[in-house]
C-alpha cells in the first residue's frame, strides 16, 4: 500500500470513530445516506531535503464535512458542524502521530496537524461544508 493510501485510510478510520458522522468516503461524493457526512481528498504533497539520508514529506488532505440545510435549516446545520469541527480537531490533537499507523518500509510518521478550517456552501445544492485541512508529516530514509 502506498504512503498516500495508508495515511488516507488512517484518517478515514479516525473519522469513522466519531459517532456523529453518518458516512465517511475517501472519494468525492455529494449524495449521502445521512448527515453530517465526510469526504477525504488529497490536496497537496511536498518533499524536502533534511539530511544526507532523510527527506521530509508532507501529505495534506482535505476533510470535507457536509450538512444538509434543506431539512434541518441553516441554524441547526451550522451548530451541528461547529460541534463536529471541534470533535474532529480534538480527535487529531489527541493523536498527533496517528497511533498504530503502519507506513511502508523507510517511512516514519512525524506528526499530523489540522492546519485550518474553511467554511462554505456547495454550489447548486442544499449543502454547507466545513473543510479541515489535515497535514501529515513523515520522514523518509533514502537508504531503506
């Protein structure tokens, strides 16, 4: 399994452990069985030289949290997402190294950090969303 896939799967498992989230997908989707729902998408990868044998890598994912305002109303939807965003942030803050992750040979997990939250509405739908950008940093040993 690739580093991207391994990290994405671990993020998905962490989100699935939050009882409030009704559905978690690791691909783009806008029709959900219940709300709130989540999608996880990769957004950026960066690499950099650290030492003669170690390189740093950063894998960033967008965790999109969705809520339908058509049936619940905007106030209820926003309040639900406010609470959920805090739950997701707390979940990552309590596990800054994604305990139990098994990366490919040569890779070592350094940290996972939710970097920012962006709020918006999905065009042409009744969905509002909060996007939490989650940056993971790993170290790669080039001799492995």
